[in-house]
C-alpha cells in the first residue's frame, strides 16, 4: 500500500533544502527512532530507496520446523518397492 507524500522545498539566500516527510503510520510500522541515521539510494528516476544501516532486530525468528528436514530425507515416507509381485506368486520379502 502506498502513502502519497509531497516533496517540500525551502529556498534560502545561499542554499536550498528539500524535505520528504514520512506519514506517522509508516514511521511507526518501521519503528524509526528519533535521530536515527538512514541512507538514500537512487535506483533510477522513479525509485528512491531508503536503507537502514542499523535496523532493529526482528520480533519473530524465521526458522523451519525440525520435522521438515526429516520428511525431506525420507525418514517418515512410506517405502516403495520396484519389484512386481504377481497375485499367483507367494509374497516374499526383498
């Protein structure tokens, strides 16, 4: 979801300053701290990216459940046999 924001310009006699303000909802969702340093990256003339050198730690750890690895290795999968047994032959174990 996008948040429309206007670019502001303040012109002084010897300089000019450009401002882009974050909507409060964006700043709160990103958990910005007052005085936090960020870095602007110009991807192209239609995309301006903001990088945080020191982002806060994630709230949730992203880990795979331990049962996923055992399923992939085949430990819990049923065993299949490639030997064809006719109904007339006695059942023998391989």
